């Protein structure tokens, strides 16, 4: 793990870019001395870790006293894209604009993205937990499909916050019952890209004994600011 | 309004019983000097204000800095019950034990209870707001059907937290669209007495632009303790 840049932000958060082999990542840590619990934060469907909404969320979460890490996993962010993925992205845009069913296209795009991303998140987790400023336990926040797979296969994930969940590949819908850690599913009631009933069905399917659903009125990007605080309190219950 | 008893509790809360004409009530206030915002707290379907879960919720909410009031409205708690209501309660118990449809019986019991209760809650609100230790704005917490009617007709209600909502009389289901204050609907995902889909439909029907749904795994009385804190933070956003 090589740190390639470092910024000290106003709110007592240190933001560092790193590379880990081919994987680019960002690590946000509180400036305090004590080792902090870690939250892995992934943006839906391969959006870059530099996306401003993810960065804002990560910085605020670090300001609460967590180490927060994000990576651009294989095929995500600015990483090279396969011709198949490029074609699927174009098909998906066209289908959604035309209001046509997009399930199969979505499956062909996101299914392989998840398969490629999860091993790299685990590699990153190994390297992050070796840093002296980071302690367990580990939480996960964001991209539902990657989080389901990670929480199902990775015993170091102690709590998970998922967002949306209307479109999740078949493999992860089936794996939802294998997720048994405490979880918070956050959804937007009128999310234009995530059918509500599917998100509710997914919530129902999770194997966790402790699971909470938060839903707010509005579209995909309309999550109210207080949900960030609620998410941090959720993690405080399970990672402290 | 006549105070008939007073207790000072360990957590800095003063608990007073009062009567207001025929209406018995309890008022919990923080011992601090500043006038506090008021939360009206009603238990579902006429259960008494002395019910331990309501009392625990009221005390903890007062310890957060709110004045909290509950009354036994007409037909509720230990107030005299009509022969019709007694018959409906017996029928309801029998139908629910037998797993038979209970909608019509429920309607005949709870519809009139709501009609009778809401004017008395408004009378109590007038008297409570005249006390020097209570200030507006006013929140409402608990029994969904009474809360819908109150929030629809009473402009002094600034925010509302509702619980369950699977069984709500027809009149209040129709009035839900007239509720426009910020609201938090709290439901138990496996509530044995409240069909989930109806609660979700009710959430959808509310006219409020700012509405949040919290759902947790488990049965009717299994609401996790952290929802009380979440509720208080909800009121803090709207009553402070």
C-alpha cells in the first residue's frame, strides 16, 4: 500500500490517496491518535470514489471518528472497462431512457462488476487493517450488491448499511439470506431507478436478526442529510 | 386543570397527575426552568396512559427536555365504556384468536373511539399550552388514528410520530392525505396485529412532503430501544 498524496481538511480529517497494486483508493482518517474503527464505503454500480456525494459522506463519517476507505475496484471508477461492460452501459442508458425493461442488461453489467470488485475490496481490507491508525471492527456502507457479497463471505464485516437495493443482481438477491450482521437499509420512496417493492422484498430477505429499514420521500439523490447522522449512530452501536 | 399528585423522578423529570373536567391526564416535565416544547403521547386504541411502556417512553422523552402529556380520552383507559364498545372488544378478541377477518369489528370499536378522543385531546392541548412551563411548538407521538385526525384538524401540531398503522379506521385512512406536517412512521416488520402492506400504503398516502419510515424486524412490542432516541431526534429537528 503506497500513499501518493495527503490533505489535512478543516474538520480534523486526513485524506490520503493510495495505490495497492492496480487498485487506487482513498483513506479518510480522524487526526486523533487512537486507532479508529473502519468503514468501507462503496458507491453504487461502479461510480468513482471521487464522486462528490461519496466524498462528502466519507469526510463527514471520518469527522465522527471513523477511518473510511473507498477504492475503485476492477471495472469501477476510472479503471479500464471491458468492451462488454461498455456495451452494457450504453444499452442500459438507452433502455432506461426508453422506459424498457432493463433487468437483463443490468444483470450483464453489474453481475460481473460485483464478481470483480469483491476480491479487491477484501485485498484492500487486509492492507487497511494492517495500518496502525485503523482498528477493527469493520463496517460497510453503500453499494448494496457488493455489500451483500462482502457481508456474506467476509467475517470481518460486523455491520452493514446499504442504499437503494431496487436493482441487485440475481446472485446477490439469493445471497441476501446469508447476510446475518446487523444492517440498515436506506431507500428513497420514489427512487426513479429502484423499484420500491423489490427493495422491500430485499429487506425482507436478509438473514439478519437485527435489521432496520429507513425510507424517505423523494427520488434517488434526495436522501435527507439527517440519514447520514442516523447511519453514523447505527455504526456507533455496532462498531464501538 | 387541577394537579392531583406530583412525583420527582431520578432523571430530573417531574411527573404530575391532573384532571381536566372528566379527563384524567399525566404531565411529565423536565425540572429545568425554560419552557419546553410539548409532545402529546397517546397509546394505541384506547390503552391506558398508565400502561408501563407508554410511561417509560414519556419519562425518557421528558428527560430529553420535552414536556410530555397523555390523557385517557373518552372511552379510553379506565374511562367508562359503552356497551357497544365492550361488545366490540369481546368480538375483536374472539375474531383475532380465531384468525377471522376483524376489519368491521375493529372499525366499530376504534372509529367511535377516535371521534370521541380527538376533541378531548384538543381540550387538553388548550389547557397545557396555558401552563407557564410549556411552550409551543407541539408534537404528537403514538396512536396513529388519533394522530391523523389531530394533525389534520389541529394547526398547532407541528410534527407527528406514528406507530404501527396496519389497522386504521376508514375515515383516518382517507384523512391521511390531509396530514402535511413532517412525520415519522415507525413500524414493526412482523407486527402480528398490523398487516405490513397496509402500513406501507398508509405511509404512501400521507400528504407530508417530509416523511420518513422506520421499520424493524420483530413483532408488535419488539421495537428496539434506539427508536426512542431516533424519535426524539426527529422531534428535535422540528420542535426546537
